[in-house]
C-alpha cells in the first residue's frame, strides 16, 4: 500500500510539472505575439541572427549561393505601390532587397525605420537594369534617377516566407 501511495504522489507531481510547462509555453507565445505583428508564414523571434552577423554571412556569399536563415534589421524603404518589397539596412552600410515568397503577402507601406525579423532564403544576384528601374519607380524615384541606372548591379537579396514587425 505504501508503494502505491508513493507512486500516486510521484504521478501527481509529474502531471503538475507538465501543466506548468504548458502554461509557460503559452505565456511565451502570447508575449511574442504581443510584441510583433506577423506576416506570411508563422515564425518566432528565437534564434534570429543579429544585423552584424547577417552582414558577415552576406559578405561570404557568391552570386547564386543561397542560405536559409532568419535575421533582424531596420527597414530602409518599402514599396509605396503595394508593399510588395522592402529594403533592409545592413551593418556595413549596404542594404538587402527583400521580396516575399510567391507574392503570398505584403507589408504595410509606412514601416520605414521600424525593426523586422525576416525568415527565408538569403542570396546574391545580378540585378538587371530593367529590374533596377522598376524598383526605383516603385520607390518613388525621379525620372532622372531612373534614367541614370545603366548597368547591372550585384544585389544582396532575401526571399522571405515570414516576417515579424516589431510594434
């Protein structure tokens, strides 16, 4: 009988610990949800690279290399037409051009200067003159600035499947 009581007590303690862990996980998810607006695939802020870490990763990529990753950065610019792309500031003064996987979601157009966490695929590409001009037009550049684009450009790019916008 004594063994049964000890087993019952042990079982009750284990169940109590499991319930406490479930509550803690729910609280952590609610805290993340309160601090960020989510776009695209559901992601979390855990294990996101810092801006400086991502800058180093981009420096080590060659044209056509890809890297699945998640990092945080400040938004420099968003497409003023639909919110269909954004540019993120990197530590070395360069910028990463972010597009959204399969145009499955868009970002608000008024988030310049806000912090985001993007999850997806980083890569380096050679951007054509026509594509550069298209993005310059979407960004509201002047006709003179658009016409001044005459050469392809090596671009740090990112295809995001999910974005968290810090509120």
